[in-house]
C-alpha cells in the first residue's frame, strides 16, 4: 500500500478531507457541512468544537473510503478559512465562545472608532490591511471584553488564541503545539508583515495579551505530530499550515512575481504575487503574505470580495429559485438577449476596493417581465464583475497587465460564469483539472517539507489544465456592462 498525504480543508461552510498520492492526485476524500450560527443580524459564528469533531471523524472516513492504511500517512497539511477567531482553554482545548467568523460584522463600530482616532494609517503600514471587522484583531478584543471571565483568565495565561488552523493543530497534537503560519498571522490585524512578528504596539491598542498568541513559522514547516487522534497512529507530522487563499495560490503554483489566481468560493479572493516587493496598495487592496518557491514567504496584493458563490446559495436557499446551485448555469445560458438587470450582492458590506461596511445588497433594473433566469444571470455576472474590479486595481498598483488569470474553487465548475469572466476581463482564464487547489496547496507544502514531493519544479509537471476560456465579447459591450455595474455600485455605497 502506497504512502499518501492527508489534506484538511477547513472551509467556511464545511470540512473536506483529501488523501493525495505522489502524483498529486486525489485518491480518497470525505466531506461534511457544519452549522452556521446567526445570533444577531450581521453576526456569524461557528462552533469550533463541532469543526474539530467533524475533522477527526472525516479523516478516518477518508482513509476508510480509500481503503488506505493510517500508518501510510506521511504527513498532514491544513488549509483553513482565514480570520475566523477562536479563544480556547489552554488546558482542555475547549472554546470559551463560538468562533467569530470572518464574515461577522459585530466589530464594525470598534473599527470606526479606531478610524476616527486616526489609527488606520498605523495599522495599514504595519499589517498591510485596512481597519475592518473582517480581520481577527477586533474579534479577539470583542471576546475578551464581552465574554465573562475570559479577559482575566487570558491575563493569567490560561486562554489561547488561534485561527482555525491553530485550533485544529492544537487538537491534533493533544495540546502540544500552539502555532500558526505567516499567512494566517498576516490576516489578524496585529501581525507586522515586514518584520514577520506579532506587533506589540497593535496588541496594546487592542488590549490583547501577548501570551495568548501562537508561534509563527513558514507555511511548510514541522508544526507538530499527532497524538491521541481517533483512528490515527501517534507521530504523524503536521507539516503545513496555510490560509485558504494562499494555499490556492501555491496549489496553482503561482510562485513567481506577476502570477495571479482567483478563488471562487463563498467569496472571491484574488492574489497577485509581488515577490519580495512589500507594497502598500494605492487602490484599496490588501498587502498580505503568501508562499513562494519551496514554501518560503513572499508578498502579495489581495482583493477580497465578501459574496461570490454565496450569491447563488442565496438564490437557492432564500429566494427558492432552484433546488441545486448547478441549475444557475442553465438559467444564465437560456437567456439570449442582454438586459439592464444588475445584482449587487453586498449582503455583508462591500470588500475591496470599496471597503464599505454599511452598504447593503440591491437588485436594479427590474421591470414587470423580469424573470428568475435574468436575476440569476445578473447574480453570476456580479461574481465576475467584482473580480474584474480587483484585477483593475491590481494592474493600477503594479503598472503591469495580467495576461492570464488562473482560477479555482467550486464556482469555477460553472462554465457560463468562467466564459463571462474571460469576456469581462478581456483575458484568458485557465481552469485546472483539480479545482480544489486550496487543499492541494496545503498538500504540496506538507509534501515538500517531508521530501514526499522533491521540488516545485517537479510539482509543475503534475499540474493539469481542464479548460481555457478566451474572450469573445465585443469591446463596446464589455465597456457598457462595466459602466452599468460601476453605476449600480455607486448607488448603494455609503462611504463615497
């Protein structure tokens, strides 16, 4: 029986476990969703204990599904939803409060207060991020200040902080390893990405004790070894931790400056590799850390769209347009003429390049004969148009034109959307044969650390393209649709 790598993809709506062979192919998998909690409007939480329990069960299920031997697992790699914040008991590993999810807007007022005090330039300079409820820092502060007894326990060294990668690592190692990687740390709002260390000035502003923070390492590192995990032998190395979007960047092997990828999941996340160039965006993008050759840290520009594929879930679950998301492609393809229906899915505010926390969604251009198919097409267009604005901002920042966009994530299975993305960008769009590049990146990084994969050059030989989309839309139509979109966004913005 052959050796394999276990990849854990701890996403926003579910857990996926994949087992990869030496060719980088998936030989087994398992998946389960977990519950979303919405205690108040704009608040989003997860039960971190449920995430751990499902992860533990699914690892065993994936091994059984592939009829694999647990002893043949060479390493574990973890990729995760970033920013989502867990505070947990140092002794038991039990969360002291639900995980506050990256989508949660409860700390918007805290961010506005810091902005009013003129603190945003300080945070921007040190972290590469904007002051937004999206990131971990104000979520940590909220739990410390609002959950009874937690702040006092934290000051006594009895509480630890982690993003989901750190929490899963802690449980996998039976509390032996409290660590994270640079990519996840760079999304907390308290990590100095130039020095690659926790920033004491920022932690003091937020009232966060340094004792709760994990050690930071390169994404491809020995983070710890399994201990007392059901169904697994002790001692399996956990050899990579990487934030989901940086995992996808590495999974697409965008390891050189000038390469970019866009992941279409719940949101859309476009990363552009700038190499060793630490650049603060002039176009409201984020500067973050990614993985270059052999997993070493590089800088990236990132554009984050809060609602990407989730807009299709909204049509399915809230408006009951269809029972399965894949029907959206059929709906969009069925319309043969253009219209002016525009869907701006600002359900949780607008991300880059606007960063408007208070904007809310809207459907414009409705008439008496507007159909569900038209609204569905407008929803799919919104995913591509938001992504267009990210590419536009990146090109303005870097002064260079992107030639090809590599894409991944669940929504890339919608070929109508991918063709429209190519049309609206006026660029080639390349979809890989394995669209789960997020967890593939974690597996690549873990395998490199163990010598399971010899080099990045070797990995590049393994990547396969499924389909390439080339632009077919007339330039005049493209410009018209972009202008209608921008006019629509302008109508719902609150921070102009």
